[in-house]
C-alpha cells in the first residue's frame, strides 16, 4: 500500500475517532441526558471531526505546495528519502491530534456545537461559490488575453476575423512556401456550426417535446416506466459511437438518397448527416427535462381547465405548455449548448473542411472542431495559428452567454405570470 493511501486511511480513522469521542464526551457532560445539551450529540462529534480533519489537511496542502523547497532543504540530510516520504504524513497526523486535543476541551453541556458546525458549513459553501466564480473569471480572462495576443499578431484585423469568408490558419514558415495563406476569416466556421445546430434542433426539439408531452400527459404508468429509461439511454451512448454510425450508415444513406433524387455534390461526410445524428443524441436532453418540467405544473391548473370544459389537447396547448415554458426554454437551451459544443460527431460525420456553403449535403466544419485541430499536437503558443483557437473560444463563450441571457429573460417574463 502506498504512503498516500496509508495516510488517507489513518486520517479517516482519526477523524472517525474524533467524531465518536466528541459525541461520547457530550453525552457524558450531560450526565447521560442528551436532551439537556444545547446541541445534539452528533454536532459535538462533527465539531471534533472538523477540528481533526482541517489542521491535518492544511498541513498536507502546505507540504504539497512547498514540496520543492522542502526537498531542497532536506536533500543534504541523512535519510532524506525517509524524511520526504514520512515527514508530511507524520506532520499531518500531529496537526490532527493537536486540533483534536484543543477542541476536546471545549465540549461541554452548554457548548454551542451546532452553531460552530453550521458556521463552518456556511464557510465551505461560500468558498465553493468563490472558487466557481474565480474559475469562470479565470477562464474568461485567459481567453481574453490570448485573444488579444491573436488580434495583435494579425494587426488588429478584428473585422476580417469576424466577417472574413476564408479560413486557412496555416502560417508560412518561409517566404517562398506555397499554400500557406494565413487567412483567419471565421464566417465558414460560424456558418457550419449554425447549420449543424439548426438541423440537430429541428430533430431534437419537436421529437423531444412531443415525447415529453406524451409521457407526462397521455402515457400510462407502465408505458412511462418503460419508454423514459429507453429514451435516456441515448444520452449515455458515447459520441464516438454516434460518429461511427453517422459515418458508416447515415452518411452513405443520405448520399445515395441525394443521388437518387438528382442532387449534385452530395458527399458521405455532410452537415445533414452530422445534424441528424446529433439531433438523435440530444433528444433526451429535451425530452427528460421537459417531462420533469411539465410534471411540475400544478394539478390545479389542469383541474381548472377541465372544469371549464377544455379538452386534454386544449389544456396541454393553452395551460400546461405556457406554464412550463420557462423550463422548456431551459431544456432547449441546454440542447443547443450541447449541439454547439459537440466535436466527435462533427469530425467523423461532417469533415474538417471550412467550406462556406448553404448546402446541407456538403462537408462543413464547426468552431469546436477547429479548436481541437489547432490545439492538438506540438504547438507554439506564439503563433497566430494556435492563438486563433482562443479567439474562437471567446466567440463561442459570447454566443453561449447570449443564449443564457435570452433564456433568462424568457424565464423571468413568464415566471411572474404563472407562479
């Protein structure tokens, strides 16, 4: 067993012992009458467990942060390897025992253990929120700064990036090198992303919403228990499997059908193939969430509509769907975000060529595919080619942010009406 595993197991035993000791000492301080305690005995146990775990984890964290300095400091000492391996765990255990001993002396009948534990939990929740916010800010700032470096490398031709019609991010290494144009017009990527997303949503939105309406309003309990898990299985299939299915089955079928009806230029890897398969993949995102939202509509609204003589279909159209609209919009937004961010299906089913076309039977590419291609392999992050991936990521972030704002507006507008 490794040293880290032994340390984790020892700390777990020590924390458990602290919990048991705190609970036992609290009951003993109340002369065996837990009802006379200010806080429940478990809160006293949690208090000691916290005071045991936190100092030990802090010591381990500090040792991990300053591991390089510690290694250089003890490298000249005898048995340096033993110190490096055993030093941090021993220091953590000593810190945990010290915290346990300090907290143990505070356990008493009127000790407000619950207040301390709840304050600690509130601090953990606050730190979690701060970490989430700082992570988001860090992502945005990294995208922004790297995007500024990209725009500086292309002489601040932002309009060419946003409205240019040619995407060829290959930079010539020599002046006489042929075929390295270095064109960064991202419109073909935006168009390809939009086309595949629209095709996918034309499949997923109606099918998923109608399936949710059927399951929640028309299907019996037995049918619902059978059909809903089957639909949700679609969300668990790996995207590479969808990609193989699109490449080997759907793509050739679409090309054959297009050739049969006389459509020229149809290829196996096409936007239509990727969009259809992606639409099937995201059906569960729409159906499952919409089903939960529709079931959350109060039964009183249905009963009121039936009492006024409305049929089931009229109740669904005029009462249930408007009441569930905020949640349905959220489900559709999640599905759009999933479609925009999909990469594997597009790589295998739609190709990698940045073609500006409105023909769904032709090959296209998306923003996420190009980001993966630009950042795959050994890359130099001083090159405009690599830095363009961050600019594409910034545009994608702005797009999803705009979708979130629009969805929030819709939710706020209709929630006031039906709450």
